[in-house]
C-alpha cells in the first residue's frame, strides 16, 4: 500500500470531519487578507490624514493573527486527538512514527494550502466591500476600488506559513510523546467524567458565583465617587477584572455542576430521557472544559463590551456634535463671523443668526452640590461657569434671584451630583450675588468654547445678569464674551456652506466650529474603531463557535454507542433530539449568557464616557452577537441528528 494511496484514502475518509475546519480556515485567511489589503490600499493613503486608517488596521492585524493562530492550533489539537486510534493502527501494521508524520504532513499541506489559496481569493473579492463599508461608516468621501496587493499577499503567506509550521510541530510532539497503547486511550481520556459532586466543588461553585457578583457590585461603584484618586480607581479596575475572570473559571469548575446536582437531587435521581442527555452530560463534562469556556466567555464579553462602547460613541455622535456646537456654525469672533456670513451671502445661501452674551463668573455650589469625584479639584464646590441672561432663551422669563443650570451631560452627572434646588452664590469682582437654583436641564445653548470643560451654564434674570456684567472679574473672562450661532435656513445647502467654512482662513482657537465637521470627525474616529472591533469580534465569534462545535462533534461520536442502546430500548429519534437540543442550549447558552452579563456590567459602569445613549446601541450589538452565535448551536444539533440516525 503506497503512501500516496493512504493520503488520498484518508482525505476522503475524513472529509466529513474536516469541512468546518476547512471553512473556518478559509474564513480566517479571507478576513486576514482583506484586512491587510485595506492596510496597503491606495485609497487608505488618501484617508490617512483624517482617520489614520492604515496604522489602525496594521495594529488590529496583529490581534487578528493572535486570534487565528490560537484557533487553528486548538482546532488541530482536537483533530489530531480524534485520529489517535488511526495513528495507533498505522503503527500496529508496521508504519514508523516518522512515516506516519509525513502522511499527516502531506494531508495537512493539501488541505491547508488549498484553503489558503481559496481564502486569499475570497479575501481579495471581499476587500472592496469592506473598504466601502469602512468609508461609509467613517463618512470619508473616497472612491473604493478593487486592488490586488502583492505586499498583502506576501504578508498573508508568511503569517500562515508560520502557523502551518507550528501546527506540524504540535503534531510531531504529540506523536513522539504517545505510545501505541496511549493512542487508543487519548480520546476517551480527554474528558474528565466525575459523577460525584464533592464538598470542595460545592465551595468552589459558591465562591465563583460570589466573586462574579462582587465584581459586578464594584463595577457599579466604579465612577460613583467611592474611589477618590486615580490609583484607587486603577486598583478597583484590576480587582474587578481579576474577580470576574477567576470567578468565571470557578463557576465552570464547580458552580454549573453544583446547580445541576441540586436539580437532579430535587428529582431524587429520577430523570427523563431529555434530562439524562442534557443535565447529566453537561455535569460530567463542564469541569474539564472550564479553562476553555472561561477564555471563550472572557473574550466574548470583551468583544461585546468594546463593540457596544464604540457603537455607543458612533450612535451618539450626532447628539454629541449638537451639544458641542448647538448651531450649524458657531463663532466667538465678530470678524470671523462676518467673513463667513459674507461668503454665504455671495453664494446665495440664506441663514439665521443668534447672538448670546456669555460672561464667566466664579460660582459657589456648596449648598446644591451633593457629591463630586474627589481628587479632581482642591475646591470642588467653587467653579467658574458661563452665565447668560434669560432674555437669550426663547420662552423663558425667570423671576429675579432664580437660576437654572443648562447643558448638564450624562458624564457630568457621574462626577457632579446636584440637588434639584438650593442656594448658590455668584462672586463678582466686588460683590457676591445670592441665587436660588430651581432646575437642571440637558439642553445646550452655547458652544463648548464657553463651557469650561463641559460644565453647565447658568441662566439668570436679566437684571441679575446686568449686575454681574458690571462687576466682572477680568482675570477669568474668555477672549470673547459673545456666542455667535449661524443656522442655514435651507438644510439642502448645509454641505455647501460647510465647504465654504472649511476653505475660509478662520482663526483656529477662537470658538469657530462647524457642527457637520464635528459630526464627521467623531464618525471617522469612532467608526474606524467600531469597524476594527467588529472585525475582530466577528473573527473571534466564528473561531470560538467552531471550537465549541468541534467539541460537540467529539462528544457525539463518543456517545454514539449510548444512542444505539437508547434506540434499541425504544426511544425515538425525536425523544433523543429533545435532550440534544436542551444540551446545546446549555453548551452554547451558558458561555453566551455569562459573557453578556459580563459585558453588560462593564458597559454599564462607564458608558457615559463614550456617548449619550446606552440601551439601543448595546441591545443591537447583543442581539446580533447572540443570533450569529446561535448558528453554531443549530449546526451542532444537525450534526447530532446525523449521528443519531446512524446509531442503528
């Protein structure tokens, strides 16, 4: 029997087992090649000045290599163990380990490099689509074209050649360490099946749940003022991360078995066929899979959390731009405003103008400020804020002495907690004017230039404003005390007006800004981050889903004799499938649900630092991730169905 015949026979025999491995390999190569192609694409060079595209994609490609490498090595490890008996039989018929290794190397070479070529072809075909998506979400006006990059091809071949060498080294080490007898026991020894839940496991399970809940509790207090300095805040973050990760490992090591043990004990050990195939099977396997499931859960939570935060920023970009630049265009200089208005008039673009006098006043909030993030200021009760007259706000007429705060962002609420009402003091150069705060509003009236680091502005009665204006402290005033807002009457001409704004030689440090420019800038930055995180998240989702699927393939083949016995006892295919479906809900659902909880509490603790909207973007990300992840559970059920059909 020639080696070539053995290779061809093995490829045909194992094709049914390798199809998903080949798919995942092709998918990984396609993603990586498309990613690297974007890095070398000439269109990205034109966008470098705005979104630093090539540099960001280059950094992300390193993470992509790490994900793909770990996945391929792990998948190869599963498949080489599945073929341990076959390797043992080859040795029994007289083949040496070196000759068997050459056979496996040839098989892997054919599968690996055929998949590599197909993946590169698909990556090249999809690179233009990815480039179009990137330019769309980053609002970059550059034409996407299909370009084959020789540099990207060489880099992809080099990376996956190194991975191939690592796979071969793993196979060689595995074969050298195994005796003929141990090869026949590898598959059956890979799963630890301990039927009795010990007292130690119960303690481990309870400890794991407590550590996870403790991490969640600390995350809810992270920005609530309990941690008074940056070192304390950093230490709290490290504690949360360690507590949740270790707790997750202990959860899989003992908690799941303990919970299922309680369920089984409640039924006095009398389980129906569905419960035997689901609860009992998971109880006996969860412990040995604890490390793998912990890694999958942690990285899933990281991917969901980062994607949620980046989408929150992207989703909130429009509102953030309106908060920073309330009008279409804002100015703090009469000269620049007149220059822009003249250009609009010349180009026949109608506009409306708003002028608001804004003065800077030292204000004492000692009776209205409930709490602040200590460590940010030596005297957090006294701040310099902008003050405007109620006559500048349409429909507002405050009685003398009443004060409203406006422009109170979500992030500011975290660091500064104001009462709804209370006494405040305005300190002029000579006089101190008392006031009574009567409300807090989120509406932004003037641009960021007048808000001193996104602090709210105070709205007072016109008489109080005039008094403060006459008693100004010149040391704390802005270069300009006049907010000038220009709104385009015909929004269809907004882009043309923005082009005019960008071309004019306006001052760069005097509060001149464009809402559209600010919006595009945020979309470019956060859109790129969202694109990269989504790309990496999708790669990990597919690779981790495949790993769990491979594990289910192993389990199904190992449990096949049990299905044969159950079918002979009279249980129908439907009876067995109900148990298998419940099992897959647990196998895929537990890591997913735990990962979703981890990401929820992580995002909830600091989402306000990234945008103004939490629930909609976070729920969209979680739903999409759940749907895509569930596909692998569905595929596992289909594979089990095929195994059950072949059990008789």
